[in-house]
C-alpha cells in the first residue's frame, strides 16, 4: 500500500512537471508497469489481449462441443449404437 501511495505521489509530482493531469499519469504508469505471470513479464495491454483471445477460444470451444453433440446424435441414430445412445438421451 505504501508503494502504491509513493507511485501516486510520484505521478502527481511528474504531472506538475510535465503538464498532464495526475490521473492520466497514474493510468500511464499502471499500463506500463509489467505484471509477472508464470515467470513472464507482461504489460496490462498484453494481459487484456490474452484475456480477449481466451474468451474467443472458449466461445469457439463451446460451439464445437455443441456441434459434436449434434453430429453424435445424428450418426448414432443412423448406425444405432446403443452405447452412444445412452449418453445422448
């Protein structure tokens, strides 16, 4: 918490020196500070990009699961696999 306060005070001093508001400076500092994830350094922008990509992949995975279920239902009826049919009902 103390480090966070020092960062904010430092942003205020820099803002007075360079012109942008202290809040803008705080946002820029937050975005630029690297985050360590599994031993790799990532910025906030990288993390948000990875989260967005993960959400897209999860959505695609859900669609593929539904498609697999529909195909399994279709072909289990055609070929009458009792073992498959018991899981699909």
